[in-house]
C-alpha cells in the first residue's frame, strides 16, 4: 500500500511592480494586489517624495523606486508590471516593460488609438508575454447583476441599454485628465467612456454604427466633460451611454429595456469608496462589494421603480479582486488574461469613431 503523499510546495508569490502611485496606483492597484493570494506588492515607482512615504507607510515591505528605468533595470526580480501612470505614458512604458521581458497590466485606456493597442498586442504575442488591461468595472456589483439577468433571459430580448457615469463637479480639479492636449488622452470620452463602451461590448458584442455628442461645459475646461454616445450593435441592441461631470440631477446607473421586462438601477458600486477609505479586500472578512437592500435595482414591466413598481433584484456583490486573481491564474497557466489587448483595441475603435462623430456631427460606420 502506498504511503501518504507529500503535498506539493506552494508556488512563490508573483512579484509585482507598479509604475505610478497616484489615484490609480494607490487607490485601485496597490490594495487589490496586496489583497490577492499569489501576488505580492514588491515595488512602487513614483518620483514624488510624499507618495513614496505614503507607499512605505502603508506597505512596510515594499521597495520604492523613483523612475521606471530603476525598476526595469532589475526586471529579472519581478514577475509582473502594472502601469498606473498618466495616459500619455501607457504605450511607451508598456513597450519598455514588454521588451524587458515582463508581463504587463495597463490601466485603461491602454493607449490613445486602436492602432497603438494592436501594436502592443503584437509585441506581447511576439515575446510570449501576457498583456492585459484593467477594466475593473466589469466586476461592479450592478454590472455583474445585469449580466446575469441578461444571460438568464429575465429581460427577454434586450432592445436598449442605457448606462451612465454622471457626476456633479462644476469646479475644475486641474491636472492632465482635464488637459486639452491630445497627447494627454484626457477628457471623459476616454476616461469614463472607456468603461461605458467596454461594458456595452461585453454585454452585446460588436458595433456597426456610432454617433456621439461631446461638449466642454465648464468655464476654463479644455477637455470634454459632457459626452453622449449612441451605439448600434450588430446584434440589434442600441446602447445609449452618458459620461458627464455637470449633471445636477443624476439619472439611473442602468436602465435596460427588453421585450419581456426592464431593469433600473441607481447608485454606484461601493468598492471604489471602500478602496478610497483605505480598505483592502479580505481584511474585514465577508461583505466586500455588498450593498444594502434599499440600493437594489428593480425588474418589471409597465411600472415605475420610483413608485415601487417592479420586483427588487438582489445585487450581486462587486468583485474587483476577481481581476487580479484571474491575472495570477493566467500567469501561472499561460491562459488568457481576464481582459485582453484585442478587447481593448475594439473599445478604442469605438471611442475613436465617437470622437470623429462628435467633431463632424455625423454617424460613423464601423467596418468589420
């Protein structure tokens, strides 16, 4: 009779470096990496002394580098690089990391154009390296709930998908996101629009036609802060998408109309607020990404959810940690990452068409 088997030793954690420790790096990527089994936050790159100190205080074992060159000089000590720096740097830094032999995660948008995204995809394929894009809002609680409703047929055939990321921020914050310089890839079309379009494509597939309106509403603003996009999917679904910083009365996050029923959901997923408050997934036990019953959306037909019509639909817990769990799995198995560069390029083709449509006041046809 065979004796007891010895369990295989656990694989060492994947050593991860983050390029950039502003909003994206400090609020989203660092805590999600730190909370993901199988990953370890090894290095943070920022030239800002205050941010360097913040990183050391929050993650006592982390190494800090002032430049990307310092990190890439010891690429052999890392297993993954996350690019969380300003949009204009995404392509050159991703290129440098891939050429140094490192798998890469890039915050959205991966690039300013679909052609640049495709070039990065080809470089990663040539080097045999994983390349993924951080589209965390695929794991928002409301999106997970809606996706299940669609897959289960609860809405019937979806006719129209309305999706909004609206804010009331009449005062400018400043910084590169509000810059009018095209090289910065700023403005809401490429910021929140990246999420809106990615979600629409994930749910309803490729797009045949794009129409958009993009405005600069706030005094002193240079980049678009009030944008609407209409998509006609090859499936026949129409998506109406809003991204705005000047919405004095917020609309529903989702209103989805089908041949059998509609789903209306207000409010935002709680995960971003939790991350901004300094929480790390898993530290507080159960309850990450959950929301109270009064925030649930409603499903029904011929009734207004604002007057109690329809049935409440329990919102599935949001799950941003699932992204980096899937990244770790892809790195260990060689499988596909949770969001591919090809998917990011497809979204960028839609965003480029939207920018052209808004500039020329016409509908833009997309070729297959």
